[in-house]
C-alpha cells in the first residue's frame, strides 16, 4: 500500500487534539457554557419534525438565511461547511494546483498547512514578530514574489490571540493578487470583522464558526462569507449534503437565540481579563494579551506547570514541537472556578 500513497501525503503529521480525559478542559478553545442544554424542549420539538430517512437540504437554505441575517448580508453571500475546516479544504481545492504557493503567518492554525500539502501545494510560512504581531509587509512581499494563489490570515490568531487591523488586511488585498482568506473563528470575542468588504473584493473570503462563541463544537458547523460570484465558484467544489439536517437545525436554533450567546460572550471576555490580570502578576510568566477565548502563556517552568496541570487533571494545549512556541501553553477561558483552579496551579509552581 505504501507505494500507492500520494507523495504530498507521506510527510504530513496529522492534526492531533488532546485525547486525554480531564476534569477541567481548557485545551481546545471550547465554550464552557452549553446553551442547548437550556433548550431541551425546543430541541426535542425540532428533532420530532425531522425526516431522518431523507437526505438533508444540500444548500442549507434556512440556515443560510439565519446566518445572512446574523452577518447583515444576503444568503447568496454564505457557504456552509462541516466545520470551517471543510471550507478551508474547499478553498484550497478550488484555487490551489500542485506546485502552487500558499502564504500564511506563523504560528497559526495548522490546518492551512495540512490541506495545502494534501493538495500538492507549497506553503510558505512567514514568521511573526517576537510579540507575535503579523509582519504585514513580509506577507505582501512573499505573496507577490511567489505569486501565491491564497493568503490565510487568522484574526484573532490561534494560538497567540493577536489581531490585525482592517487597514492592514485591506493593504494585503490592495497590494497582492491572491485570494485573501480571513479566518474569524474568534470574531465574537474581538468585535472587528472584514464581512462588510466582501462585496467590494471578489478575492476576499471570511471564515466563521459556531463552535466557539455559540458553543456548538460538537455540531461541526462553519461558514464562509464572500461575494456572490465567489460563493458560486466554491459551491462547485463543496460536497453535496455536507451538513446533516440536525446540524442545520441546531445552528438555526442557536442563531435565533443570539441574546443568550451574547451573555456567554461577555462572561468569557470578563474571565479573559481576570485570567490575564492574575497571570501577569506572576514574575516567571509571560501572559500575552488576547482577543480570543484563550490566553497564551510562556514560562521557563512550563514543564513543571504542565506536570502540575496533569496531576490536577486540567487539560491545556502545550506546543512541544513548535520552535516559535517553545515553553508556551495555550489556556482556554473557562468558568470562574475552572480559571481559579488553573491560576492557583500555576502560582504554586512559579510563586
């Protein structure tokens, strides 16, 4: 079998989420609040109306209507995916041939690189500054020199929590000829977006998800926002029936309860400030400012902190194989009690 594997797949290291079971899970940037648990009767009613013997709506018509209302555009500006991962893959399959170049900043979300390699493309990773701000000029120069087909900009960036201004992103659009994909998975915790520009730039695609702020990670529901012509092209590649009827219905139900979501967002943002303030008081910890639902910390005592977290059954994301993130740990924002437990665990090591 080995001789049949594509060359572009041989060297890929698969994405590896934390498989351990923890009492406190602060490792996957999940929302600690389960909104749908509060809506039991509504969910049962929706499920009772489903025809599970039929294929789902291949165009996610009703869901796209609700998403369009949420973002302030038309449903023709929306494409839905089985997580935003699927839309990333569709974008690369649409625009990247074997040998084509894709540009992104690093450190960032690893799936841009993985899907590019699978397609036979070449990923060029532009190192960020020491404080993890994105080098916009280097992104532009690299894209132009390589004639990159696609540029991925994660804003706010995972795992650093840093952001780019709309002005900088427009600069990338204006001074390159690449498709520019702005991944706004953590938009709700930041508040700034490029959605209003998609009808002005047919080379702009904005990615969003309901996994983070909406707390629907298990539903696997992502969406892209772009000009109508761009969406039409992406739909040529998107698989049919890619979202189940259940996922579509739960997404619509959540979008009709945005007020509840907003309450969760405000709680998470307040806890983010609480976590940052507490960690920035510790001398042997660098806690980087963040606009996501997580905080990146750096410490020479990371191994001791990680061991202590393991003993306390606290899950965090540790970057063992990334030179740019040496001695770094990403901590998702949880509830107050979870955050206090995390803070106390760190203090006992570095205090």
